[in-house]
């Protein structure tokens, strides 16, 4: 083992990271600093502090940070300006949280004089890539300790045995088997993987879902919601302005009530394997639909199409851990520029798993001109005769090709 005097651990207080904490102390003989991020996962975080102290961590070396506003304002909202979706369905709820965690890990390492950071991501998953690419981009010479790539504790039973041997407190939920799923939650989404879901043919149990009711049990009455946007970002719901993280939390509440945002997906992981996961992203599903609706009246046609062309590339950068890369920053600069005129309101109807856009307008930046778009008499606003020349010019190359084919066919028949 290379010499490490101090390491910052991304610490949840759960079984895996508690074992990692002790393992770092024993294997690397180093001082450990713990970092626990509040990203809106809805769990009480103070038990993590108590458990860290119980495992010998100095109080000054325990960091529990409320990052909810920064998460939504500086990561989720910029991503939604691009309407980013990975492989046509996934709203990147786990992926977008990792660059912020990596950023804070590095900041704490620099503040405390640590040479290394450590995480609990496995060697099979995407998170190891996301954490480490972010860390290297921000602290090029940082030492990365990824226990799952070093130790032999490759099962829950071995982790439990290690914990019991070393006196690591084990929650009753772990002793009783815990959740049958590996879960990750933040203000944007909650994900479920593993066990029952490892069979892609098996339907997820209804009892698994935590944030959303089933569409069948959603209210029989639709709910109308007005969303206001400024420069591409949501700023108010039903006329009430709130901080970014409170806006997303409100959308989650509304979407969950109406059974919106469930997804069952087999995705292609960065490391090469296919993985099945289930996701709940109620607020993000509403936000994406509404954002595209306000863009539809405010964006120039070619700008909108260019954004759609770039979106898969942008989404792949997020999914694969390249948030801090120069190409993502360059793309973000372009995306943010396109969002300056995206100002206005959208009305959505929420009903049994559906988000239905029923109205949208911008008083200052709408490009929708009813005098031109009308099917009634437009009083000369649009000269329909102009279309003939436009069509002929665009058909010219095809007409030339068709004439050439005709000449070849005639020559071959002689």
C-alpha cells in the first residue's frame, strides 16, 4: 500500500461505508475524514455523525453538508436546460449528483490536507468513473482509494461478518436483511437495482415504489399546475416563487400524488454491461415536459433542432462522468446562451401518470405569430405563392437525379 496519511471518505453511515471506514483505518493506517452530503434523500443524516464518532473519527473531521440548493441550482437545472435524457428515457438522476459529491470531496481534502479520497462504488458500476473523473479534473494528483477494487469483501455476508468482527454497529434493517434493493436517492430521483430486479423479465413489485402512487390509484380528478420559467429555469409554481430545491421538491410532491415519473429501464453502463434499474423521477418528468413546451414558443427553429442534435452527446457526457470536462463546459455555454429568450409560463395537467401540456406563452419572447399561423384570412401577412419557389428549389437535386435515372434506364433499353 502506498503511504496515505489522511483520506476523505464519502460516508453515508450505512453498512458498506462503515466497513470501509474501519478498513481504511486498518489497511492504510491513515486518519479518516468523513463527508456526508444532504442532497435531499429524505433521510436523517445525524446518525451518520454519531456512528462516525463511535468509530473513532474526530468531530473536526466529520463533515455533513446541506447541498440541496447547490445541487438543484448548479447541476440539475443546467442539465434540464439541455433537456438531457440518456438512451431516450433516463433522466440522469444518479449521474448528475456525482460531480457535486466529487467537488465537495476535493474541497474537503484540500481544506483538511488529505492526500486521498475514498468512495464505496463497486468496480462494476458507473459511479466509480463519475467520482474519480471528477476528482482528477479538480485535483489532478489526488490518490483514489476504491475498496471494492482492492478487498475480498465481495458479498453482503462478508461485509456483515467483517462488521461484527470489528465491532461496527449494524442497523436492525441490515440484520433482518434490509431492503431487497440497492437504492440511491436525491431531490431529483430515487433508483432501485439488484436482487428481484436482476431478472429483466420480472415486474417490479408495487411495494417497491416510495415516491409515487400507482397510476391506477392516482386521483380521478386532474390537477392543473402553472410553471413559470426565466432564462430556461423554473422560478415559480402557481405564481409562488421559491428557491430551486423547494421548487423541485414541490414538483416531486405533485408528480408523486398523480403517479408520474416511474421508469423501468435496461441501460448500457459505461463499463460495458447492461443493467436493469427502476427509477422514480416525478418532478423531473414534469419539469422536462414543461421546459420543452416553453422552448417551443421561444426558440428559433434551427436553434431548437441544434439543441436536439447536441442533447444525446451532452447526456452521455453526464452519464459517463464528464461533467467537469472542457467539452461539457463548452456545450453548457452554448446551451445557456440559447436559454436567454426562454421566458414565460406553461400550464400542465397532471392525471394518472401523465403530464399533459395544455397551454404555454411568453409575453416578451414568443416567436409564435398568430397572424401568420392562422388558417383564417391572414390579410396578406403570409404570401402563400412564396412556397412554390421554395419547394422547387428544394426539389431541384431530386429532380436532377430522377432525370438522370430515366436517361440511364432509356439507354439500357436500347
